[in-house]
C-alpha cells in the first residue's frame, strides 16, 4: 500500500491512473479537494477496490497520523500543493501554509510513523517529495540546464514555498534519517490539467474565440514534459532512487511560450477549424507581463537517465496533438470547472469520506 497526497489534481491523478494500470498494489489518496482537486479525474477508478479516497488536509496531523496507522503504507508520495505561480503572486500566504507548513506537518507525521516500523519495513520505507525546477531560478539563453547541484534561487512566492519544502525534506533526512527522495521536474502538460495553466487555458480560450493572452513578448522558455513521462520517472525514482537524493526530470522539449501557443493553434486549425476559416493564431493577444517572470528553465536529466535508465518518450509535437485532442473530446470536463459544477458535486459526494475522517480521528 502507498499513500499519495494531492491525487485529485493534475499530476497526482495521472500518477494514480498509471499506477493502478501497472500494479495491483493498493493506494490511499489524501486530498483536501481545493479548487484544483477534481474527483472526476479519477471517475474510472472510484469503484476499484485497490483505491481508497479520503478528503483531508496534509496539515491536519491527526488525520494523517490516523491514515498512516490504519493503512500502514510502505511509501508516502507527496503531490499536494498550491501549484499556480499567478495565484502565488496575488496571494502568497496560502502557498506558505500548504507548501511549507503542510509539507512540514506531513514530514513530521511520516517520521513518527516510520519510527514505529521494524526492519525491514523501516529500511524499505520512502517519502517521495514532488517538487519543481522553479526552485533553481531563471537561466540565461545559453546557460546549461539545471543539474541537482544548482543553487536554489527561487523568484516567485510559489517557487520560494517549494524551495522551503525541499529544504525541510532534506533536513528530515539529514537530522532524523527519514528515507526521503525529492524530484524537481519541469512544466508538465497533458490531459486533466486545470484550465488556469498555459496549455489548457489557451485551448479553452481558442475554442470560445476569446483572446489567447501571452504574457510579455512570449519568448520565455520552458521545458515541456508529458505528464505520463513524468509519472514513469516518479515510479523509477520510488523503485530505484538512492535515498536522500534528488532527481531532475525534464522533457527535452525546450520551447518558447509563443512556440507552444502556435503549436496549439496549428493543431486546432486541423482538428476544429473555425467557422469563418480564420486561423486560431489571429486570437493571440500580447498582454502585460507576469511580475518577476522567469525567462528560461531547462533541465539536465543526466542523473536520472544515467542512474535509473529513465528517458522521456513522448515528443512534444505528438504530446501536444494528443492533449489538444483530449480537450476537444472532454469539453464537458472543462465546462464543469468553468461553471463550478465540479465543486458542488465534490461537496455532495465526499461528505461520506469526511465523516470517515471524523470517526477515525475521534
Ligand atoms: P494541482 O494544483 O493540479 O493539484 C494539487 C492537488 O493538491 C489538488 O488535488 C488539491 O486539492 C490538493 N491539495 C492542495 N492543498 C492540499 C492540502 N492542504 N491537503 C491535501 N490536498 C491538497 O497540482 P499539480 O499540477 O498536479 O502538481 C502536483 C505537484 O507537482 C505539486 O507539488 C507541484 O508543485 C508539482 N509540480 C507541478 C508541475 C506542473 O507543471 N504542474 C511541475 C513541477 C512540479
Ligand atoms: O516549471 C514547473 C512549474 O510549471 C510548476 O512547478 C508549476 O506548478 C506549474 O504551474 C508551472 O509553472 P509556470 O508558471 O511555468 O506555468 P504556467 O502554465 O502558469 O505558465 C507557463 C508559461 O506561460 C509561463 O512563462 C507564463 C506563461 N503564460 C501563462 C499563462 C497562464 C502566459 O503567457 N499566459 C497565460 O495566460
């Protein structure tokens, strides 16, 4: 059994679906169902006996302790976070609360549980912390990609909070011996990404003939990693990663934001041409820049590739075509988010799991 946090979000849900299609090992998903958590992402496994869902907060030490005692997982995989840079600029406090204090409380509960384990379970236990390349700051145009030895230079409240959480994970390894692993990955894309992030937002706006807002000159560079490749990498790190180490994960697809938006437009022109025949690119609108906008991220993945034999397998051209197709096939998914229906349905359907938590804690 593994315990996963934040499994109703974009990457956590992709991980859960991949996990249950590759193994019979059960999983318990602890998710608070913030605005970013959507149980519909996991509709296909909700009745699977290997899958257990609990609505709760990583910062609620009693709930986490009771789940660890009840399910006795061999690993904790920590995805839960506030994840959107723009939101961190308008409201940094929630990022400190969830990403820093929440992670610290989760670490503390995991440590207390780990100390109850006897060998060999204690030696086999892992706490895998999912983090970001943004902790390394911004690169110049010709600089080499981030290695695990790069200095931490976070520039946004979001990346500062993730950097702080990485430091706490490191401290729990160094001070208390908790068997931790950390991953720092680049921008993920793929199905079920919340439509506040670049790719789904652009697809949604284009489909509704709304302006496609490119921040500043659009020449900022990101390294795009398909979420399924990312999940394969996480499984490799969980299985074979060296305890206490961190691993950078990238897609080997460095692209400017403009190039990404143009690729979306090209795909939409083929898959869903506009009624008047105009290209979708005519909707692109340059808007004011994001404050403190990092110019370039790039990943040197030689550590995970050399040590664990992981390499990305989905080329961006194919991955973005599939992603555009997924959003075209799931317009109801986006619509339920835009209308707010997904929140109302989660509140209705998961009061039972909240009751379970209340009983477990009592
Ligand atoms: P997301 O915003 O889509 O999902 C976050 C999930 O965490 C949601 O289901 C939400 O309900 C849950 N959550 C939030 N606060 C919680 C709390 N206090 N207790 C329990 N659950 C809580 O995020 P994502 O894009 O899937 O990212 C997952 C992880 O990967 C995050 O840690 C993020 O920092 C990291 N990451 C994301 C990317 C990316 O491109 N999306 C890249 C690098 C790293
Ligand atoms: O690098 C990894 C990070 O990638 C993760 O840690 C974060 O959780 C994830 O949100 C993502 O952060 P970004 O800020 O890079 O992603 P976002 O999709 O918000 O923006 C991608 C780029 O596109 C960025 O340069 C800002 C730009 N952008 C974004 C939006 C939403 C626009 O130009 N217009 C937009 O409307």
